[in-house]
């Protein structure tokens, strides 16, 4: 089915190859760690990551896609997935919300996923996962020097990118999560670190 979906997306020329590869690679690395009946894809853009959960994970019953606007590509990506797996349509809902207004739309127990939520939006994704008491998987993007709130010594010694993700890791661990790091190939994107938090309690 993955090959069929890739062919459908290629035939439609709906997304750049880079965006397709990012979503597929991220999904493959996190799917077994964040499976749950409900998945919320924050800052979802075209929604492909959440759509992959709806298509390939039978245990996922509902996927909520949230972004501040619905891109024209979304309906075309969903249509491609629907031709591969007709059950996708009934699982998916797209909600147009800013991140500030999205907290109440992340259902309790929902796993949160986000690919390239820009800057501190990745931290807001963590906020919402903690509030929902669900698993989380992130591929952070853009690390603003001035928004880092952790120890300055770590930032100076290891650089802003590592410092941000170390701080995020400790935050999740303190909240009762088992955290692991992974990465997708650098050839696809330089912002390739994946943080996975599995809730233990």
C-alpha cells in the first residue's frame, strides 16, 4: 500500500518529493511508539503524516489534523490516500485553528505528532501532549537562539539545537515519559532529529 500511495501522490504531483519522503520516513520511525486510538497531527500542513496513521494503523480510529489554514493540497492528498484505502476518509477530520486555540481540540489520551512545527511551536506540541496525557513524536524545526529557556551553559557548550532538544527530553522524562531520539536521513532534510516520548503512567 505504501508503494500504491507513493504512486498516487506522484501521479497527482500534489507534493514535493522532499515532503513525501519526510512524512513517510517520520511515520516509519514513530508509528509503533505512539499508536493509540486517537492521533492529533499539529501544525499539519498538507496532513500527510496524520493521513498515514489513518491509512496504515488499524488501531487508530480517529485522526485530527490541525493547522491555522487548510492548504489546497490537503484535499488532493486525502483523495490519493482514499483511492488506496477507502476507510481513511471516515477517520480524518481537518480543523482550522491557531496553536493558541488548539489545546481544547487535542482529546484526552490522543497521541500528538508534528513534523517541523517551527521553533517554539514544537514546545507547544509538548504542552498539548502533556495536557492530553498522550504519547508524542516530534521532528523539530528552527531553533531560535533567543527563545531557549534552559541552562545557558548547555547552549554555549553544545549549540542551540542540541540544547533545545536536551531540555525537551528532560521535560518529558520528568512528566513520566520514556524518551528516545531517532533521525531521518540528512539527504532528505537537515532538520532531521526525531523525538519520541512514550507515556508510562
